[in-house]
């Protein structure tokens, strides 16, 4: 009997323990759920507050950014307007330049008709040379056309490219013989023509053009031939080249002549060339100026020569077959 009682009591204890365990477990679960719920609510609250603070902090920055974007758009609009105005001004300038060129052409025509136009012909010898590119750059800068009497001193790829540039930029190429060696070219008329034709072939290969004008080395009145009658020899040579259709040009302004530096110690060599050019051109309506292209002092003087003669009322042209001739010895 007492064993049954003890057994019943044990069952009750176990049941109570189970009930207590279940209650404890349920309480823990409920508490845990409540904790997590509170924690999530707290996190949500913190996140919302953080977002509010971030929004409050960035609002001024966003406002400034919006203002900056608006300013950029406004500046872009101003730039577009200014670009349009610049384009319009450029168009007006271009139109004015065309008008100026037309007026200049009309003035030149009028001067030509009245016989008062002064034309200076700048001619170069010893071309092409190491100075040719610089000379061409100067002429291009001043929009001046000139005449290059060329020889065979630079019969190579560089020389060919320089000859091509001379022709492409609107200058005249004249024949100054291939060798310019007096003992060779003035040995006989045939010797001269052989040397002359060799140079013409060189020019043609570089430019596709034949020479139409020439300059006799030493001038058409030189006395370098071995002929007994040197004057008659040059006269015959002048006639022969004329019969073949060529026009020869000498010069009437030579600022590099050796004696011009006498008594001019106050001037540099380049300044002497400038002053002599201007002085020798004075009173001439058609000065044909001879310059040695390979001379560095000539290159130095060239811009001043152009500027000074322009101030004196000269325009510049390249020699052509129909230009006014300056010849020491004229053909029959």
C-alpha cells in the first residue's frame, strides 16, 4: 500500500515538473519573441533616425548641387550664344577680307591702267639650298610671290621636294643651268644647251613643269666664254634661247654687290642689304632684285626688304614670260 502511494506521488511530481518545464519554455519563447521584436523595432527606429539625419545633412549639399547644375546649364547656353556670335563675326571678317581683296585688285588694275603701278620682282639664285624652306616660309607669311632661278646643286630627294613646294606655292621656277660652271656652259652654244636641258629635266621630274624663263649665270653680258669675240658669243646665245621660246632676265637691283658695304660700318650685313635694296629700287617702277638664297644675311634681310618696299608702294610679283623684261643684252 505504501509502495503504491510512493509511486503515485512520484507521478504527480513528474507531472508537475513537466508542466513547470513547459511553462518555463513557453515563457522563454514568449520573452525571446518579445526581445527580438523590441530589438527589431529599435533597429527600425535607429535606421529611420539615421536616414532623417542623413537627409538633413545632405539637403544643403543637394541644393548646392542643383544650383551648380543650373549654373552649368546657364553657362552652356551663354557659350552657345558666344559661339554663334563668334561664327557671325568670323563670317563678317571673311566677307570684309574678300571686299578688301577686291578693292586691292581694282586698285592694282587702276594703277596698271594709269601706268603708275610699282611692281618689285624678287628673284633668288643658288636655289634650292639649305635656306629654301625658310625663304618660302617668309614669302608665305607676307603673301609674296617670287622667282627662283634654280641650278643642280641639290639634285636629290630633298631638292626635288623643295622644287615641288616652290611650284605648289605659286612661285616661278627659272633655269640658271645645271652646273653654273662658266668653263663648261660657255665653252660653246651646244655645251650651254646641254647643261640647260639637264636642269630643265630635273625641274620637270620634280614638278611636272618645264622652265620658260632663264637667267644666264653672270648675266647676259658676261665675258666668261672662251670665244675670241665674247660679246658676239653671248649675243648668239641670247638669240638662240629666244628662238627656242625662252625669255631671259637679268636684274637692275643688286644689293649684295661687294662694294656696297664700304663706309657702312654702322650697319650689319643684313641691314646693308635692306638699305641698298630700297635705295636701288627708288625711282624704278619695275625693279628686278637679285638675291642669293644660300646667303644667311639675305634670309635675315628678306622680311625687312618686303616691309620697306611695301611702305614705298610696291607690290610683288613673280616673273613670267610676259613680264616687263630687264635684259643687259636683248635678242634681235
